[in-house]
């Protein structure tokens, strides 16, 4: 029995680009991650983001090449199966889906926390963040089930509004000369007290900020002309994010002052500080609202992304086939969306209550990043193998070996520095949580291979052979 199809040819290149940008959550990224990069890279934090962008571009190239040959909702699951073997494809999809799934409660928790704070600022009443968490989750589920075209339009406009506000604030900060005047020394290794090593460690947070650039790859079955549209969306998301991160981190660097990067590193809300100091409190409140919109939009993009991976694996019986079913009217993977919503509610309320939504963000971000970086690196390896095997004419040592290797080396470096030295509790648990999930996946593959070997072999099949 063939798998039910997602609604074809409903998404444009703008829709695909919107999903990638939404999952990147650029405003939320600069609001919550730059201080961690500054704690290591210091005044050279913008350089860390430049290098992270270069690494991401090399990985984006590999994924773009895959999308031109295998447009499918399976993404990592499909690409790894095609480049290496079906069991590795399963592990890639298994790890990738889990990492992004736990990111959904993470970002909705941030949106809920900031919304509760805004309510207090405006109405002098502070409802529980959990109330907003449930409300946001219900809205996300309804938008996702109703029609992905509607949800991507929502993502596009919230991204435009939030980014525009932060860009304006950054330009005003730079126009006023920052704290000590403007200097290009922010892009020099010498501006980091720890030199090259400090900039390298700061790349971890820059790299994390780029996670999600490949979101458009899972829309291959629903996008018109996916072999042209999806590569443009992926490349556009990486270039957009890179320019945005460089501008805002440079504005933050100049706003605090190159010699006072430790103040930046110790700030709880550096973006809010910069906007309050150089623009005003009213604009700072608007920026906080933009963080809410960015986090909400990221959650919306995340549930669309993970649902389509679960749908893909359900359709091939790697997961229960009921997860490979679609809504008869709206042609969206409703069952997958609902199971992810239940998981989001359980994780969000339990961890958010025990750790608080802010610390939950850091804990889940650390856990998910380890798995996602590992998947990116493995996809780059699979790409080198796949391209050498399938490209008869036009194969290039630079394009198909050197470029993927750049992503592999920098990805492994980020992976290593994200787990050593050992972080404080509870963040020291994150590698073991991800490792535990991977071990469970290995057991699942082993059992499947023994009882139903044909299913494992099916995992590398492109799910929509006519997705042209």
C-alpha cells in the first residue's frame, strides 16, 4: 500500500524560505545566545559568527546538492540512506527529529516567559508563563493542521516584522557610534583575550544560531518545482541569517564597547540593554515583543518540520503507519502533528516548572545541538560518498570533497568544544541524554533488521518519486 501524499505544488519559494528563516528564529537567537559567545570570544564575537556562517554555507551546499536529486519530506533520513546505508538513514532521522522536537517546547517556553513579562509591564498583572505556553501550543497545532500555506505566511510576516525592528535598532546604535566609536577590530582574533581558541569556542553559539537553515528541504513534496525552489530557499536563509547575525553582533559589540565585552557576556538580556540605551525603553519593549513573535514562529516552523519527518518515517513503517496518514481535507500530517504536540506539552510543563523556562531553554538547546551537529556532519560525509557515486560528469574535487570537508571539520570542532570542558549541572547531563536516545535508536534498528529486514532496506527510498 502506497503512502498517502502531502498536497503537491502548494508552496512557493517564498513559503519555503519563510520556513527556514522561521526555524532559525534570528531575533530570538541574538537575544539569547550572543552573551555566551562573548564570554569566550570577547570583542571578536562578530568574527565567531562570520566563521560559523562559512561553516554553515559549506554544509548548505551539500544539502542543496541532495535536494536537487532527492526532494523528500524525509530530509536527513532520506539523504543518509541514499549516501551511506538505510540503518544510518534511520539513525539520522531518529536523532534529527528528536533534537528538533525538544526544541519546540524550548522556544515556546521562551515566548511564554517574555509574554508574561510584557503583560506585567503593560497591565501590571503577571499571569503564569504556563498559561501562555498552552495557548501558544494550541495556536501552533491549529495553524499546522489547517494548512501549511497559512502557517508559512504567518511565519514570513512575523519574521519580517521582528527582523526589521532589530535591524533599525542596530543601525541607530551604530549611527550613534556605540560606546567608544566604531572599529573593525571586532573582526580580528586579537580582540579576543583567548585568541583563536576563544573565537573558536564562540563559534559554537554562532553555529547553534544557524541550526534550522535546512528546514525548507522537508517541503520537497509540497513545493512547486522543488529541485529549483528548495535550493534557493536554503541558500537564501543562510545568506540572510549570516548578514543579520553579523550586523547585530557588531552593533552589540560596539554598543557595549570593544574593551567591555565581559559586561556583554554577563548580561541577561544584552539586546534589551542595547536598545534601551541607544533607542529608548519603548523600543526595548517592542523588541521584547519581537522575541515573543520570533520564538513563537520558531515553534510553528519546528512542528511543521518534525511532523513531516515523522510522517515520512511512518509512511515507510519505520514508525507506526498511523503517523504516515494525512488529514483528508487539508492534506497535512495531522497524526504526526498531534503526537508531537503531546510530547511538547509534557516536556514543556515538566521542565519549565522544575528548571524555569529560561534555564529550560539552555538545557534543551544544549541537548538538541549535540544531536543536530552530529547529523549535519554525517550528512556531509554521506554527500561526499553519494556525489562520487552518482555524478558522472561535472564531479569536482573542490565542490564535492573540499567543501563538505570544511563543514565536517568545523562541525566536529564545534561538537567537541560543546562538551569539553564539562559544563555545570544540569548541562553536564545533555550529552548522555542525546547518547541515550541514539542507543535506543540503534536497538530499534537492530530489532527491525532481525524481524523485518525489508523495512530497513526501504528507508533510503525517495518517498515521492514523482516530486519534480
